[in-house]
């Protein structure tokens, strides 16, 4: 299992493989051909960035049996999803900042993210694993009151797409058994979410296959698998940690005082 990261050092952006204390510097393309350069950086001398630069984040709604049961939702026959733009992406340590155009509650949603490794279109489910590069943590931040603010049009994209509303990281892990994972979300150190990926209605392979039937998936694109029980509004200066063993901890601060 490898943990791939993007990082900044002395104003330059690089990528490499991370262990507990160091990053081994690589060159080339993270998703295709690359090679180690022999240089090693200590974690405390770099700034970790979002581990990939997706052309889009495809995010699922109603993809967990437990949440569907609690909310009284029907089990979908096909994935329900919305698109988050690349402009919303931030990495570990970045502030989550509410937009000036919205005054309502803003929710965290801890999720598993699938990172695409090869361009794919209309992929059979039996082939899907070959197109998954790895997995990351996602905080699918949501301006919840916007979604159904207007009866004429549900504003899913607007509610999910503000700058800083797509936190991903800290790495892309090439772990092999996503079904064994558990997503935990801590708010100021207090556990608010703890749910198993095996409760997903559509598995990672099914999601890649079904979504690739609708659109071309590009290397670095992220599929946010949806959240389960425990998503709640954030209070000012809350520290949000999305934790998935085998991937790591995605930590961000909800900080309305920061301006873009």
C-alpha cells in the first residue's frame, strides 16, 4: 500500500510517497509513469496540498442503507449524484470558509473518496478496479439550507460548490479492500460519525462502472461516496477531522473570520 501526496516546498509543487515522517520525492505523472528522485523531505518542512487536482468531484446522495432507513428514503436503483467543481477543492489544514452570499448553517459530511487513475468511459463493473488509483478522505461541505430554498429548483450544485467546500486528503492510499474501511468524523475531538463502507448501497466498483456510463472519468477525478448518519452543522472555529484507517486524517478548521 502506497500513500501518494502533493506538497509545496519553497514555493514549488511536487508529489511523492508519504510514510509516517517523510515524503520520497517523485517525478513524472502520479497516475502513469513516474520514478523516485532519491530526495526525501521531512513532513514538517513541507505543506501538504490536496493530493490530486480533479476535473470534477462526483458526489453521491442517499448511498448508505442506514441513513436511507432513518430518513425514510427509498433505496435507489441508480446512483443519485451532483457535481462539485475543481474550484472548491482544498487540502488538509486549509480553512473552510462560508461564502458572503449565504448566512445559513453549513454542514460537514465525512466521506470516502475514490480517486480515478485512468481515463474511462462505459466500464464494466468487472473492470472497474483497474481504473481506481486509490482512496482518500473527503469533507463534502454543504450550505444545507440552500438546497430546498427555492421550490422551483433544488440547488444541490450551488449548496455544494462554494470555494473551500471540497476538502480532500491527506493522501491517496492504494489500499485494496475498501469494503473493510470505516469513516469517522470528529468535531473538536468528539466523535460525530462512525460508519462502515460495507453499508454502501453502491460499492466503489459499481460507482465507477455506473458513473462512467454517464460521463468520461479522468485521472485524478474524485467520486465522493456519500455520507451516513451524523452529519451536522459546524460552529465557528470548529476543527473537523475525517479519519479513515489506512488513509489518514483530513483536518480542517471552519473559520468564518478568514477572508478569501
